[in-house]
């Protein structure tokens, strides 16, 4: 009888041991599901420029106020440490920017330079990809090192080259779609950004501005648009029959090896009104809406010398951007309209305001509740 009781007890223990691991797995999956559905962590990438136009890197958690649908939130996590970044350089080479391509090439090269040097670039693993667009958008290079992509960009036969004929159309929105989709699909780094170098015109995209903005609100990839400067070119290129007389008062320059002083060629400024059409004139508004939807910004170069400086500054800003995280609270009390699509409006303020006059902040202005 005792032996029978022992066998029954042993059998029960074996059966229980067989079920306990499976029960534990079920409990773990259930817990993860509850956390996912009931706790939403919102991440905000914020870039701040100070009143002198420099990158503001001295701010602390208490300097920020975050509002979700008008309700202030408690920031639980805060950081602005250097992190690896996956950059997509999206370059306009349509007919409307034909004479600006040398400037655009300089800007792209500036971003691809090792930051701040080869050792740190290697240590952090920044990577770069390139999209080129005219009448259609194409992926020129998958993610690789800056040095490799620099070799593809430089030279007269590099990745940035003039387009003619049908290629003079511009598919800006398609390029944004392709750039962000490539970053989401291929990038190894969690932080990603698109540097878009263009005049903002679009007249040949399959995607609309509205569709592109919706896509950007759902992606964690800010768009930073850099608008190329006015064009200065040799006057003789545009009107060879009319040769201007040399100005005897203009300075002459001594070049080593030259027989004597050489007078510089006369340069004319080509007005934007002379080289752009209706699509390009809508460019500024296009870029503003795309940048705000993604959490980026628009920067206009006043001269060719500004382009590399602006792009380099943007590369630094993305690497050191402030990361703010919060769990939304107080939103259940908001009365929503029937058919609400789950879109939340975001706002970030620097506080106290008097201490941050003329500071500029860049962040995503909205996000959509993924559970809706």
C-alpha cells in the first residue's frame, strides 16, 4: 500500500513538472501583451538651436515641457549623449537645379566627412545611404561608410550629375518616401535622419503631399531640408553674343605662373524667377510641411559657402539630439470627436520662456495611436 502511494505521488510530481514550464511561458506572453496594450511609451527627438544660431547642448530635463493634446506630461527619460546615426542623403538632380549641382555636391560631401574624426566615426558606426531623384527617385547606394559614398559622389561622373529631357521633372515626394522606407528597412542604427538637398519643387511624384506627410508622422525619421543658394554663373554662358566690357576699376588677381595679372570674369546673379517654374515656387511650402510632419526643419543657404556649414551642423545636431520619453497620462478625459483617427498633437516648450528667447526647437508635431 505504501509502495502504491509512493508511485502515485511520484507520478503526480512528474505530471506537474511537465506543465509548469509551459504555464510560465504562457504567463510571460500574457504579461508582455498587457504591457504593450496598456503602456505606451512616446519618444520625442528634439533639436535646439540657441539665439546665436549654434547648437544648444547645455539644456537639462527641467528646461523642457512636453504637451500631448494640450496636457502636460511628465518626462521619465532624458538624454542628449552622442549616438550612432543612419543618414540618408537625398539629392535633387532635376533640371531646376542643374546650375546648382556643384553646390549640392559640396553639401553632400560635407555630411559624409568623418565626424569628428576617423576613430570616432568608426567607434560609433555612423552609416550613410544615398537617394537621387529627378523624374523618379532611385536608391544610389545602400547603407555604407561615408568614405565609400564620398567616392561615389565626387567627380564629374559621380552620383550627383545633371539630368536632361524627361529627367528634368521632379519627384520630391517619392524621394522622401523612398528615403524613409530605406532607413526603416535597412538601417542598423535606431536613430535615423534624412538630409534632403533640393529647391522643394515637385511635379512628377506618384505620392501626394498629404500621403507623404501621413507617412512621415508614423515614422521616426526626421527630414532636414537644405535649400540651395541663388546661382552665380559666368554671364557668357547665358548670353554669349553680348560680351560685357571689362571694368577697369575691378581688382586684378596675380596667379602663380601667369604672365601678368588676370582680371576675373564678370559674374551675373541669375534670379530664382528666371530659372524656376510653378512647381519650384511651391517648394518652400512643400518643404515646410514635410519637415514639420517628420520633426525636422528647413534651412536656406545664402551662398555656396553656407551649404557645407549647414549640412555639417545638421549632422552634429542629429547625433546629439535630445531624447525625451514619457508615458501619456490624462488623455482619457479628453472628449474626442466621432470617428477620431487616433492622432495626437505634440508641443515642446523651453521653460522659463524668458531664458530661451529666440531659441528654435525642432520636433515631431503629431503621432498616431497605433492601437486604433
